[in-house]
C-alpha cells in the first residue's frame, strides 16, 4: 500500500477473526519493527509472540483488569469490553514489545521511545499485510502478572502489547481533532 494511504488506514482493531497468522507474516512484521530508529542505535527492543496457553493467560489477566475498569459501565458496553479484554478481541496472536530497563530517567525515556518506534512499525507493517493491531497499555495495569506470564525480568521494561489478527471488519477512520493542523503546528522563525 502507498505509504500515506497506509498511515491513514491504520486503525485500532478490537474484533478479530480466529484465523491463524502465518509465522512468515509475523516475522515480516517484526523485521519491520527491527528497522525502527533507536536511541544510540542500541536496538534495545525484544518481541514476544504470545499464542495458545500464553495468550489465554494474558486474557485472564486483562479480563480481570477489564472487569474493574468497566465495573460502573452500562450493558452491553460493559460485557463487550470485558469480553474484548478476556480474548484480546479474539485475536490469535498477542505481540509484546519490551526494551532494556533503566533507573536513569533520561535513559529510560530513550529506551521507551525506541520501543514505541518499533511498535509503530509493527502496526504499519501489519496493516500493509491486511492485519489489524491495537496499541494497548491497559494490560500493564497488572504488570506483575504480565511479567510472570511472559517471563520478563526486572532487566527489561514492557512497552506495550497488541493483538494481531485479521479484523472482522476495519473500523471507520477516526476524525482528526485538528484536520487542517491549524492548532497542532507551530512554525517558529
Ligand atoms: C500509548 C497508547 C496506549 C493505548 N492503550 C490502549 C488500551 O489499553 N486499550 C485499547 O483498547 N486501546 C488502547 N490504545 C488505542 C487508542 O485508544 C487508539 O489509538 C485511539 O483511540 C485512536 O484510534 P485509532 O488507533 O483507531 O486511530 C492505546 C493507544 C496508545 C497510543
């Protein structure tokens, strides 16, 4: 897909078909992530590809978070959200980006931003292959559970999580808050 079209066609997908994603496509997506820019060219990211039982455990954890988060919501929004959380929208794969951890705030920022660049490449590469994603940090609300399920030690930081799969439908593109960029762009001479 042409780049500017691709950027505009990436939407957060929260409902997926159960169809498997090929290992080849997953590796293509992670190869794109591996070509992101990184602070000091440390390429400090690693990727976890969670399927099967691991994905189920991730769903159990996020489901509990979802129950608390949506406890005051009306139906059917409440059940829909909890179901989305429990199943990651029915996606067959969950990808997790981790980076090197640091206690130094500016180094930590550098590592996290590198991870975010990798994450964005994942989403764009997936979209180009007809696959949906949704950048998620909600699952980090129980970070201890996430670390245990994914076997991530203190030497690494979890950046974000995304389901990966074929969407049941592509959601409509979200309106831009400032489509003409009159308030978002500041030219300084
Ligand atoms: C840093 C970050 C965290 C996010 N966390 C979540 C999340 O926990 N759960 C979720 O369903 N979506 C999450 N999103 C997706 C946003 O809700 C979504 O990007 C936004 O509503 C705009 O929609 P679009 O991605 O379709 O353009 C997150 C996005 C970003 C960039």
